[in-house]
């Protein structure tokens, strides 16, 4: 798995296709789902050229491309479907923020598909580009594996609205599935926050701060991916392009609401995380206080006593106390009293 | 009481009704209050179908549904009253933020009903959905029990304006009661802040920080529920839909003012709470200082003295001082002077 | 002095007059000042009904009501002067934020009158409601005593513009006096900040933080009262209602400038206060450092020496040093050298 | 040098001229510079009335008044040049924020003239009011001495554009000189920040925090004076008043750019200063750590050893070790090993 | 390398050309690249006058000037190409923020060219001014060396679009190369952040904070240079000047996206850096805790023991324990038990 950095592209002419991002080491996979209310067809194509006829069918065609490192293939399909060179460039440069652009005969949408990668224990952040044209939707992903399996199933089994509607509803459904998945990430993060919180109040360790710090970064990633989505969905829902029908716009408003909800939750989480840092720091301070208390209590009791016994360890010849029989037990008793007074003083100060 | 998470809905087709939130384990309860200036009728219906005739009466009908887990019932009533599938979905998904949508022949409003749950010692945060139609208002709540008992009483006894006005005034009254209740929550929070403040200045304990932290979260919840309300009330008060009469809009402006007032107070509380954290941290530091002072004073007095007595505890054969009679009392006196000088030094430094 | 909380009103029908706020235990006091350029008349009325004729005089009538707990009187005068029930409600609910509403034949204005209460040592925060009508101004205050004595004097003695102008100029003058008084509060706060600052750098005590905290809260109160005023004055200065003449609008712009100035100063003070907290915390840390230095210097000098004298306090039979004559003074000299080296080390480290 | 506070004006009728601010104890100084492309004349006038004829000359007249405490003179000239009473009030109240007002036949501009007062070591913050009329500019300053000497020179010697242009260009030149001077203040502040930064990393002292705090306040003053300037210059540059010619507006855009640049720098400085506080606090913490390390190292080495020698200082009759010849040197060697192990432990922990 | 400060220009008439910034000590270098789709010509000119004929050629002429201290040359070329004096002033004053101004027959653009200077280990921040006219582009840089070598190559070898398009596309390409380079700076900063982060969690040193502080300043510089760029690109992309063709505007939108992406990343980095400061401070606190633990553990074990041995070091004649045979080993055993209990206590408290 190698990663191409953004900087390696610097200086190339605009419109040059360079794949920027991780290369997942698999061949590009192209699948086509073509349907209308009556018929349904699902194919895996080997040649990128096999997708070309689907541009002009009357049925809705969803062409999904997994893997972006084969820029030649992207360029071919891009040129056939009439995509502007800059759009092709955006598709393979996987560090885009969500955006949409309306080119009249097609609408270009970039989204971030976030999914929790169980084995990795981290959030996987993939770029998804959608092209909504007349009767077709192109979707480009960085890697095989996505959040659309339920949707595919609904198309296959003709459940829900999707087979009755056009390409715009398909594009909406793709976006909806992506936004729906954000809630899963957020619930996971919410659990993590609660877990850390509990630990913090019981027994914070050195590992707690890096964990908080990790959550903070995760929220930054999420936020970067979701904030601009708001504008994107808004632009789509209020655009004038006839490719998006009025009935679909109501559904886009629904995504808009979800996006706002996600943003709200992210901001709240960020707020709570920064409180966690405060709590952590104060727990460290409290710990220091406790350590100091132990030291101070023990020192305060024994340092004066050690002085006293030191006095009677001196070798002066003329120390009359040393010769009396009762002075030793009396001194022991006196020291006990001193020690108890100290303990009493600390008790009163509520030190233990 | 089981809770359905938002994530469990992920992947389902839009418009699928899935109840998201806690299930309070009670049957759905449907009550109808039907009135105009002259007549009044209050019924608990057993069959959701019994509510259907009230859609078309000339009297104002308030149909209140407690409990959202019976999605089939919600769907039935929703379909009969002509609600868009997405609206039905929003009603049963109880994690919505306040919003309003105007569908022409009805207006959809989502609010958060906050109430202080005395036995639980926590704020109960319920979702309320209102449908304002021509001559009817539907209200959907998560659980039995609400803040509208006073309003019901006013309708029953024909007190105030409500029996003289239409469905829009009823919807306003429902919203007004909800917003009014926010002040109770805020006053409770204000008292909590003052309580913590007092404790902080007298005797902060380990439990203080979690308490502050809890207040902070409560404010986040409140804020999340109230901020968007501002836009909602504004949209209703300036909308063009004839369902809301001009005379009612004046009342909506009043709710708007209250909402702003609530937001103002929340922001002030948040500000004060973050100050409390500072005060807490500084009180922890002060405590450490005090502990260190005790240790330092005691150590500073006794460590030099212990050294001195150690000197005369040495076993050198040629220590002339040891043989003189007056050296022992003189040393004791000298040590007293040293100790007093130390005490004087700390007094001058205002350490005690 | 009893206080009615906002929550006690919750659930009552809108437009119900309930006095919310402190009750100052005095009877409601109604005074009327009626004037034009030629004539002047000042009366204290006993019956609220005595104010009624002044609604329709051609002279400018200023009817001032002190005390809001007698809601029946407020209702009577409100109804006679044609005030909307919600306005009457706002007048007696003394927790409003500044706002203005234009009802066509009268303009309603709410302000906060802040004054420094010398004996109490705190800022008194009263609500003032103004009704500007054709040829009359109603002013409602919570308590006897206000910032308008100079203005009354100017009217009595026909100084300045006020007798030459109409009711709008009177309303402006009332607002101007209130805003002018904010500067007094701010100057007082500025002195407090400087006082704390000086103390902080010289000798911070435990009482310093609560004092800073108190200032912070005072600023929050001020801010809450002044921020919305900006919009209020702006709305009045740019309104279309002929009750406010163009010549008076120039004066309103002047108040607007003053308001901005007050807001600016508040924000600066807030900034400075939060710096004070930092300075306080760092002074606490510095103090800890100083305490630790004393402890460390003393311990570092005497702990090694105590060890040395301990060595020669051992009772081994074969310690040749103990028998030599010069070893005791040599050891004393050696210990002096060790002590001086320690002192030199700390001097070089600039510890004292 | 006495200062009149804003509060002393409270209660006076609007439009009353009261000088608010410091009184610099000098007589009011009035100078007139009158010029066109061909001729030039510079006069110091003794009577304020001597300025009156310049209102109507065809040449450009710059009337500069130094000192605002003589309110009678200000009133005379104000009335002759037709200034609104509120404008006259603003001129003598020296606590205004920058603003501009367009009265049709003249434009009123308030600016803050900031200059670094070398002997005082502080920023001098003077209010400057400009009146731009047809063929004349009035400028009012608090004190003698300003930033316009270069400009005067350019007028005298007919350098640059100024003699070729009208009064609007003169007003622009006055503003430009003031804004130019902000850069000097900023460069001085930039040096101060760098100086403190260096000190912080080398040897922070108790005086460092007050110095940082002073810089912070200076930035607040600057910010208060410059932020509103942006709107002022923008309003002038986009105003419709023919007193400002289109060609001058290009120059005003230039001042606008400079203002933005100043604001940018101020915000960056504020950011850097708040970082300095963090660095200072952390350096205080580091110092504490260092002190504690010294204490801990010394204590850790000698406390166990002191215990060991204490053991052999006990007076038990049956301690066989005491009688053997080799035990004393063996014990000394053992203690050396213990001490070296301790030192090794701390070395490995990188404590020194 | 001498630097001229902004303050030295203060007081000069507007439009006076003074070079503000570092002088790199090299002669001004002027190069011309002139091309259309068929022909290409590249020249280094010695006389600034040699550039004059290129103003009116039909081919696209890119005149690049390196070095701004020769203000006479700048003035000559500026006057010949018809640049407003204020523009000429802006070109040589190298402390401008990005901006654009449309003068009808030419468009003026200021950008910051940031490049990582490997030997210096710092970001080099140069000002670049572009003049886009009909068929020509002037570019002014502070120093020799830029980020346009790839672009020059593309023009020479006729790669990409640039030879097929006009001067506006050339200007776009220049801007694009500059913005592309920001990503390199950001990637470098990202690596630095990760490096510091790793160090922080392993072994923070005194040098870590200055390093964090340096990154923070670097971000401030970047931010200052990039934030205003957003408006600049937006203004160009939506301007009405026919000098920028519609097809080029699509490319400008692309730069706009990149700029937003850069700003996003900067803001995220700033957020992460401020977290780093928290982590650093907490690691300092943790270190203190660890030091205190060592001290406390050792002191707590040995201080009581030292007291005990001190007791039996006393010289009382009547201490029966001293005479018994078994007391010495018993005492040693007892002290061992005490020590082990202490260790057990600390183990249970998880102190080590």
C-alpha cells in the first residue's frame, strides 16, 4: 500500500490526471447496475469500454468504479461521458473536500465516505465522486467495499421507492447511505467519550491523554468531511438543474437535516472532549496533592520526633535527664502525644 | 426500557418508519380534545381509526399521541392525515433537532420538551412533533406525561383566549407551554451553579468537578434543543401560510423573545460554568500550596536542628564542648533561638 | 422584599399579568409631568384613573409609574392606553432583554436601567419599559429612584432642547440618560479591574479570585443588558413610524454610538479580566515555586551534613578517626565547605 | 494635567459641550494653511474668529485646532461652520471610537492618532476629528504635536500631488499619515514581543508576566482604535457625497488596504501574545520541576544512608557487627555503592 | 541583506515608490517569454526599456522581474504599461496581503509565494505581483528563484493547454503553481506536527515547547497569506472584466477549491498544535508527579525508620531494651516489616 502525496503533483499542468492518495493494490473493479421499474441487470465489466453504451440507455444505469490508481481508465470513461478535465483530476485526487458543481448536462458531487474499520480500530476515510447525468450515475471510490450493499439489495429486490424513480433518486440514495453511516461513527465516538470519562473519574493513566487526543483528531477529520457537505446538499436541493426533480428535492432536504444533526453532534462532542482534557489535568493535580499529603503527613509527624531523639543522643557529659529512671518512658509518652496532636491537626484539616 | 440506536436504521430505504429512541414500555395512548367556543369534548380512543373523523370537523381537534414505538399506528394516522413519508419517519426518530416544514395544507413542527424529572434528578428530554392542519393539531410525544396539563385545564374551563381562537392558537399554546418550561430548567441550573460556587469557595471536594462537568453537559443538551428553535419560531412567525393567522403571529413573536432570553441565559451559564472550572483548578493549586507550606515550615525548623544535635551525637574523643557543664543548656537555648528566627521569617513572609 | 420567579408563571395563559421579579414593598407611585414650550405641570396622582385624560392632551405628557407589583393598576392603565395584552405582560415580567416593538399608534421599548448602588456595593439592574405614543410617554420602573432627576430638572427649568421638542425627544432623553449611566458603571468596573491588577502583582490573596469572578459576572450582566440595546436603538433610528421625527433620529444615532462604545469597553474589560485569571494562577504557581525553593535550599544543605554527623555517631569500635585530635575540627571545617558550596550552587542558579 | 471623566457629563442635556479627557494645560492653538496650486499661506491665529473668512475662500483651507478644553472656542467655530450640536459634542468628548457621518454639506470623521511617546515609553492615544467641507478641512486634536509635519512640508514645498488636488485629497492625506503611523507602533510592539520571547526561553523573571500583560492591553487599545476605522474608510470610499471625488476614492481604497493589514497584524500579535502566556506558565512549571529534582535527588541519596548510619548509632549492647574490625570500612563501601546506584538510577531517568 | 522597514516610509506622499522589505543584494533580472501556439521566444533583457515593445504584440508576453529594490526601473516599466502610482507603490512595498484590483484595461493581483527553504530550514515568504493586461502578464518577485520552472518548461515544450490559451490562462497558471506549492509547505508542517507529537508522548524536552511555538507562528504566517486569497480568487472568478475569459473562470474555481482546502488544513493544524501545548503541559505535570512519587516513597519508608533507630541511639541510662540480647535483631525485623508495609501501601495505590 503506497501513498502518493499531493506535493508530487505540484508543477504539473492543470487537468493532468495523477492519482493522489493510498493505492490499495487491487485492480480497478467496474460494476454496472441497470434498471427500471420492470427490468434489472447487474454486470461486472472487464473493459472500461463496456460501460460506454450505458450512457444513452433509457433505463437508469449505475456505474460504480472501485480503485482510482488506473488513471488511464478513469480518463477514458471520463472523456466518453464528457467530463471536464478538472473534474477528472478531482476524481483521482482523493484529498478533496465535499463539493458539488453543476455542468448543465451533468452534476458533479464529491463526498467523504466514512466507515469504522473494525480490524484497524480506526475510521476509514474514503473519497466518493458521483456524476449524476440523464439516466445514469457514475460513482468512483478509492477501494473495494462500501456502505451501499443495502441499497443494492433494495434495487435487486425492488424494495422501497428506488426502482420507481430516476437517476436523481439513485444519487440521493447513494448520498443518504453515506450520511446515514456518519451516525454509526458518531455513536462509536460517543461510546469512546463515555468510556474515557468513566476512566477519568476512576483511575486516569498516562494512556488517557493520548486517547483523548486521538478522539479530538477523529472529530477534526469528521468535521472536515461533514461541514462542507451542508452547502453541497443545500446547493443540490435548491439548484435549478432539471436533472434533479422537485420530488427528489424534498428528500435532499431530509439529508440536509441529517447533516445539520451530525454537525451539531460533532460540535457537542468537541466541546465535551475539551472538557475531558480539563478533567484529566485536574485529576493529575489532585493526584499530586494526594502524594504531597502522604509525604507531608509522614514528615510532619516524624521530623520533630527525630529531632527530639537526636537531642538525647548527644554525648554531653552533663545531661541530668539521662540519669533519671523515669525520663525515658516519659519522653516516649511525650512523643506519642506530639504525634497524636499532629494526626489530630491533619484530621481537622480533612487531609485524610 | 430498551433503546434503539440511530445506527440500526442505517441502510433502510428512506421513508421506512423505525422508532429510534427509548421505548418506555407502555401502550400508545391517544386522546382527543375537540372544542369550539361553545362546545367541548374529551375522549381517550382505543382504535387509532377513531381519530380519523376529526380531520374534517369544523371544531378545533387536538389529537395527542403518547408513545411512538407502535410505528404501525403512527403510519396509519399519518397516511390518513396525508403526511409525507419523510415526516412520518421524523416523528418516530426521536433524535431530531427542532425544525419546521411547511407542506401547504399542513405545517410540521419538531420541538424538544425538556422537563426536570425530580426522582431521576436529571433533565428529561423528549421529542414533540406537532402537525398544524386546518382545524386540527396532531401532537406526538415519546412518553405519557407532559407540560400541557394547565393548557388542558384552560380549554376545559374555557379560561383565557384559547377556546375563542383556532387551531393555530392551539399550536402556539402548545409551543408556549414547552418554552415556558425551559425557564424552570434554567432556574434549577442557576441554583445548581450557585450551589457549586459556594462549595467551591468554602470546601471543594473531588466530587465538585464531576458536578461542574455534569452541568456543562446539561447546558449542551439544552443549547442543542433551544438554538434551532429560534429559527423555527421565526419561520412560523414570518411564514406566508394562511394556516397561521396574523393575530397569532404576534404571539409567536412573544415566544421568539422568550427563546432569545433562554439562549442568552444558557450562554451566560456556560460562561459562568467555565469560570467555575478555573476557580476549581485554582483552589486545587491553593490547597497544594497550603500543604507545601506546612511541610516546608516544619522541615525548615527541624532539619537544621536535627543536624546540630547530630553533631554532638558524634563519638570523637576530643570534643571539648562535651565536657563543659554549661554547653548543654546553652545549645538548647541556641536551638530555641534558631527555631524562633525561622518562625519569624515565615511570619514575615505571611506564610501563616 | 420577596421575589417571584419566572417559573411560577409557567402554564398560565399568555397575556396573564403576573409580576415577576423582586417586590420592593412600596406602593406604586405615579407621577405626571405635562409640558409644552410655554407651560409646565407636575403632579403625583393617587388614582391610576387620574392619568387617563393625559392620553389625549396636545401637550407632552410623561407618566411615570414606579413599582410593578400592583398588576391591576398596570392593567387598567394599559387597557386605557390601548396596550396589547402581551405588552402588559412584558412590562410586569422584569426579566426581559432590551427590545422594541412598533404597534403603529405606539412604540414599545424595554431597557435595563443599571445604577451603582453605593450602600449595597453592587450594580442594581432594573427593567424600564417605555411607551411612546402621540404626545405621551409612559415609563414603568420596578422601584422608586432612577437616573432621570437631571432630566426632570431640565424640563422644569426649561433648559436644553427638551421643552421645545415632542414626545419622541422626551423618549430619546429618557434612553440617553440610561445609556449615559452605563459609563458610570463602566468607570467603576475599570477602577475595580485596576485595583485587582495592582493587588495581583503585589500580594494576591485567597479573596482575589472571588473578586475577579465577581467582576466577570458583573460584566455578563452588563453585556446581557447592553448587547441587544444596539439593535433596539438601530430599529428606532431607522424605523418608519412617524411618531419618531427625522430630527430625533439624529439623536438616536448618537445613542447608537454610545451603545457601541459601551459594548466595546465591556468586551475589552472581559478580555482584561480573563487575563487577570491567568495572572492570578501564575502568581499562585510562583508562590509554590518560592516555597519549594526554601524547602529545597534548606534540605539540600542540611541533609548531607546530617548524614556526615550520623557517620561519626556510629558505635563501631574500630573507627580510627574518632581517636585523632584534629579530626573533629577538620570535619567541622569540611562541613562548612560543603554548606558553602551548596549555597554557591543555588546562588549561581539564581535561586536567591 | 487633569482628566475629566465621562461620568461627569452624565445627566447633561445632549449637545452640551463638555470636554472629556485629559487637559494638557496649554492654550488652544489655531493654525491655518491656505493654498492652491499657485499660492500658499500659513498663519497662526489668535482669535478663533480669524478663521471664519476661510470657510468661503476658493483656495483649500486647512484649519487645525490643538487643544479641546476651551469649549467656548470650539462652539464658536462649530457654529460658524454649521456643525450640528452633537458633532460639536463628539469633538470635545475624546473617548469616541472612529466613525464618520455625512451631513451633506460636510463630512465628519473621527480617528484615533496613535504615536509612540519615547520619554513616556507608552503609546499616546489622541482623538482627531476632521470636518471635510467644500474647500476646507477642519482638524481638531487634543494636544499640540502630531504626525503631520511631513505633510505640512509637502504642502509648503509643493511636493507630491497635494497642492494640485482639493480638500478631499487633503483629508485623505491627513488620514493616510495617521494610518501610516500605526505601522510604527506595530513594529515597536513586534520588537517587544520578540524581546519577551527571547527572555522567556532564556531566563523568565517575575517581571515578564506584567510585561506580557502590558503588551496585551496595548493591543486592546490599538484594536479598539483600528477595527472601526475599516468601516469608516469603507463608508468614505463608497459614499455618494460629491465632496469626495472619484479620483480620491482610489486613494481611500489604499488606506482601506493598510487598515486591513494593521488589523491582521494586531490579530496575529494577539495570538502570539497569548502563546507567550502559555510559554511563561510552562517555564514556571519547568522551573518547579527542576527545583523538585534537586530536592529529590539529594534526599533520595542521603535519606537511606542516614538511616543506615542511624542503625549503627544505636546503643544495643549486643550488636556483634560493632566489634568486628572490617565492618566500618565495609559499611562505608556499601553506602558508596548505594549512593552510586541512586545516581545511576537518576541518570537513566535523564534527571540530570 | 538589508531590510527596509515599513515605518521608514511613513510621512512620504502617497504614490512615492520606496522599496520596503529585504534587499537580496542582486541586480534586478528581467526575463521575457513571448509565445503563441506556433512560436516561442525567451529573452533576458538588460535594459528595462527592452520590455516596452511587448506591451502591444499580438502574442502572449510574460515579463518577469526579479528584485524590487531598483525602484527607478519599476517606475519606468510601470509608467509605460500605464500602472496607477498606487499600484507601483504596492509592488515595491512587500508587506501587502493578497488582493486584486480591476482597473479596466489591466487587473492587478498580489499573492504570497511561500516556499520551503531547505538550507534555512524555514518558510520563505515572498510577495508576487501580477499584472494581467491584454496579451501580456507582468510578474514582479522579490528575489531570483520561484515555483514556476515547471510552467516555463511546459511553455517551452508546448505541453498542456498553456500555449493554446491567452494571457488570462497564463496568469491562472502562475497563480495555480503558487497555490500548489502551499501543499508542500503544509505537508512539511504536517510531518513536523507528527514528529513533535511522537516526541511528546515519549520524551518531551525543554526544546519541545519552542518547536511547537515555532509551528504556531508558521501557521500564522501561512494563514495571513492564504485567507485573503480566497476573496481574491473569488473576485477574479466572478469578475466582469473581459480580460478573463469564461473558460478560464472554470480553472479559477479550481484554485478556489484548493485555497479552501489549504485554509481547512491550516485551521485543523492550528487546532492540533494548540492541543500539543496541552499535551506538553500535562506531560510536564506528569513528570512532576513522578519525581514527587520517588521522593515520597523513599521519604515515607526511611523517615519513620530513622526515627526508630534514633530512639535507640539515645543515651538514657535506664533503657532496659538495650541490654537484652534479642532486641537488636527483633528491631531489625520490625523495621523490615514496617518498610514492607509501606511498599505494600504504595503498590496498592498503584504508585509503581
